[in-house]
């Protein structure tokens, strides 16, 4: 597995790429979906690419383990910003 510190979603990556952004780890699950975890493997959430008004935006969904559900966060225009929304 290839590792880099660039947190941007690598939408056209031919194989999974693990990246880190601060204390979070990002792994591409599909071309348009990345899983965000802590270093210990705990799932923080997912970031996916969505089409908004003919442009590309990114949506973060935070996993709430106690409730076993995802909370959708507002769309943002940058993949790094979407990962950052999961940080807090």
C-alpha cells in the first residue's frame, strides 16, 4: 500500500492510497469515497465526492459509535476541508 501525507481525495487513483492529515488517517475506499480513521483504527467517518450545481463538492459523514449512525456534515468545496470537519 502506498502512503503519503497529502490529504486530498485521490479520485483517479488506481489503487488504495493511505494518507494522513494531523492525527487522522485517510484511505480511499472507492474513486469517490474515503474512510477517515484515527491512528488506532477507530472510524471517524467518511468523505465522499458529490455533484452540486454542476461542480464537485465534498461531504463528510461523522460516525457516532454510541448511536451506531452517521451524521452528515455540510458540503464543502475542498476535500481537505471535508476531512478537517471530522477532526472536531
